[in-house]
């Protein structure tokens, strides 16, 4: 028999959520502030959202972040899914420990160290830092998260479905695309959304691997905050919060749809 939550536990839980989400709510609220002062309410206004459209630097940075996020998330999904299949289907092959260590290492490694190592790699190969070096860096980082998510789904996968398909004459490649991939699609989509969100939010790795003409939106926000916080920063942050929330809801709806279809 399980006990209900005690009042003290509920109070601690409420305080924890309040500590996390009240600052976010204030950012969203003051993004509609008509006053130029961040903490002084001057009435409801969409002025700062309209000014974002006229801010060419912010628009270009947002477009770069979206392109890098989509390309790196797509590449991370493919590479991460292949890595998860290797970990779950090939048993204890020679070099498995080193391979799995390479997958898990970026998850626990400080982003400063990873960004610096990628910077030294690009310098060693004489790559001009810019859009593509940033995309490669985010792909390297995001594929690890995709591999973990997909591997967790493959660990509980019913292999008898694949065996039945191959007994009926399907090739291994056809079995993967017609049986395995549709069943693990929720985890693959979740990995894509996670990789895209991480790329959209990243600042540390981007600051090491980007170059002129490839300033991401988080870097643009940081550069503007150093000159002073304005309601326009609140508007940018609100749009990013809305984008991430939309991705989370989309992932939940897609997963629920696949779950209903499978049942």
C-alpha cells in the first residue's frame, strides 16, 4: 500500500517548480511590456516582437540556428540510430568497449573540453570555421543522445518479429525498413527532436567551432545581453521557449499516435 504525498513533500515540490518556472514566466510576461525598462510594467504591447522582424542580425542568426539544427539533427539521427543498432545487435564484438565509450563520453564530458577539442581538430586540418564546422560539431554531440534513446528502445525489442519476416523471405535490409524502423520510429523521432533542441540551445560548443558569418541565436543573445538586458531579449527568449515547448508537445503527440497504432 502506497502512501500519499505528505504536506511537507508537496510544499517542497511546489517550491521547486516555482524556482524553476517563475523566472521563465516573468521572461514571457515582460516580453509583452511596452516600457523600455525590463522590470517596470508599462502596459501590454507587441512592439518588441515587431522590432525583432526589423532586426536583421537577429533574423539571420535565427535562420542559421534553424539550418544548423535541422541538418545536424538529421545527420545525428542517422548516425545515432546506426550506432544503437551496432550496440544492441552485434553482441560483444572486438572493440565494443572502446566504441561504447566513444558514444557515452560526450554525455559526461564538459562542453568546454569538447568544444576546445573540436576547435583543435579543425585547426589541425586547416578547416575554416563557419557554418559547416558548426554543423559537424553539433552532429558529433547530438548523435550520442540519439544513440542512447534508440538503444533503450532496441533493448526491449521483440526479435521474433524480425525472424518471422526473414522466415517469410524478407531480406535483412527489407526487414529493417518494413519491420524494425516503424516499430522504433517513436524513439527515432524523439532522438531527432532532442538533437535539434540541443543544437538550437547550444552556446559553448558553438562559440568554439563557429566563425564569421555563422553566429547562432544563443550567441547573438549573449552579445546583446552584455550591452544590457532589453525587452527585445525577452521576446527572443520567449520565442525560443515556445519553439522548444512546441517540439516537446509534437514529440509526445507523435509517440502517442504510434502507441495507439501499435495497440
